[in-house]
């Protein structure tokens, strides 16, 4: 997972359209997650073999009602979390006071940003272009999120401004010969205790005081003949509660550690319910294609009934990914720690294995024959070919005819069928459906003189 780019702007400037346009080309994976419809949405895309992540945020408004206050809080979270921004403005509407306010917030963050003018294809927008220099910028990118104008230029700007060697791609990180595992979770979930239990050393300070771990602690060791590097991170509490600069630094370090990891062990306190903050973090992990195991700590204090209810609740809230692995453990008593760790290692290794194309096509054909998609008009969508685009994140491409007519339910059916057959439970999968293009589709049939004469005779009858 590479740099995170947040799309920031006023309501109705086209942020979601731009988000879809950016991740909708080449190789993309999206976590279909939202606690509120106005929450952040994460997506991944590739530029020149480098991974990038993008956040779609709610529109910033000057209104003081409760919903807008929630949106503003989410955007502040995105500003803290992101490495840089696309500041999206409406070229047709022109410059507003709200744009000046947003620009000031981005400027104060000290992070890089790209100014993009949406709806630039409209004739009426041309008279407003010069006004945007009032923001003190030297240049901006003219785009149309609706029809794709300038998106290539925007992506080139993203690559030039945010490419960084400190964020390794999964292929590059695996070249070091070790699997990188990151322990994430809220404060006081027991991450440091679990870390010490796994490495069999007192490397991390353990305390009942939340927030004891401030920096990321790492340890390299051998686990079942595998070279492992495991990291204990600071607890990721709600950003509204992160006031000290040192804690803001800790949160950033934890997210960077997650980005460069091969997989994540997400720890939850079994005595507490899973929160929106947990779901946001899990969404970010899944959207970046990282294999994840959820460890429920302090399970020795839970009854079987409590465990069943908690498992059911987590599965319901994480319905956007099937078969997420949930393991119960007690880090303090060192019960189930080796099992949950071995499970994550197994998932990472499995996600990196290449999928044989003939086997993949056989599975897709089996799924199609077992449950063909419903007719769309006179025609039924037909799958012709499937192949693997990327291993981590796992991205599959399925090509055929009329695949744009496949329902969401059928797309989910294919994903679940493939996940089960490939034994990819707990591993994020993205399927890209691509229609085969008829090279003669746009060409009109030109009639010969004989055919034209015949048509004329028939019409005159």
C-alpha cells in the first residue's frame, strides 16, 4: 500500500465521480464499507507499478447542523491520515469563500496537494479559470470527472507529487525474504502482551494505562521455518481524542507500519463491542488487499454464548468480505496465540501464490453452469475468459459479453464461489468485469447499389 491521497472539497463538486474515475481504471480494489453514507471510502489503484490509495470524503459545508459537523470531523480525520490531497473545485461555479477556508486548512497541514478544477469542459467555466490563481497556486489541472477529461494529466501529477520509496509495494517488500506482520487495534486491547507472547521476549512495555506504546516496536524471528518480522504498534484511538503531537506521530507510524506489512493481526478486546473506529481501520486494511485475521483477546473471560454473539456481530458488520477469520485467544495466558499467528502466516502465503489460469477459468465456468445469470433483454451475459491481474491485493479480471448487465447479487455470487473454491477465506478479492468490444460495433453497414435498389423496391410496394 502506497501513499494515501484524500479528495477534499465542497459538496457537489464531483468528489465521488472523481474517486470512481481514478480507481475505475487499470487495477483497482475498493472496500465497500460505510458506517454512515457520509463516511470516508477507501480505494486502491496503481500508477507505473506503484500502489496508491485514495479516500473519498464528504463535502465540506459552512452549515452548522449535526450532519455537517460529522462530515467535517471525518474530513479532518482524512486530512490527518492522508499523505497528500486532491483539492477539487467546481470550475463552473467559480471560487467561493468555502474554497478559501478549505485551502487554508490544507495549507496549514503542511502536506502536498494538487488543485483540480472539475467541470472544465463546460464553456461557461472558461471565464472562471483565472480566478483560481487567487488561492496562490502556480498551476492547476483542468479535468472532467464525468467524461474523463484531464484524468491522465491528474494521475501524472499524483505520481510525480506523491511517489515515494518509503512505501514499498508488496512485491518489493517480499524481496527482503521475510513476511512482515503488523498488530493493530485500539489502545488497551492487549497488543503489546500478544507481541511479547509471540516473540517470547519482554520487548514491549505492558501497562493498564492506554497509550503506553508510542512508537512501533519490531522483532525478526523464525516461525516454522519462515522469516518473520512482527511489529507492535500504538493503539489507534479516535482521532478526536488524539490531542498530543506525540500521539499523532504514533498514529502515523502505526498506519505506515500497516502499509508496509504483508498481513495484519487485528486485535479486539473481547470485553468490548466492536466500534466504528475498528471498522474504519479494518476497512482500510481490506481495501489495501492485506490478508487479515481478527483476534479476540481476553477470551478466557467470555462464555461460549458471548463468543457466538460477538462472532455473529463481527460477521454482520464485515459483510463486505466473506469468510473473515476470527480467532479467540488470551495473550496474557498465552492461549491460542500461536494458532492465530500461524493462521495469518498461512493466509499471507496463500495470497501470494499464483493462480493457474486454466484452473481459474474452470472454476468460473463451473460457477456459470451451476447458476447462469438472468437474461438482460434478449441476451444473457456470457463469461468468456478469466485471469489473475495481481496477487496482493488479489485482483481477477473476467471478460465476456454484456457483463455490464450482471447484477450486484450475481457478482457477489461469483466472488463467494471463487473464494470458496480457491480457499481464500479472509483474503480480499476484487473482480474487474470487462466487456469484449466488437471492433465493428461502431461501423455502419454500407449498402451496395444493388441493395439500395432492392430496399427502394420493397419500400415502394
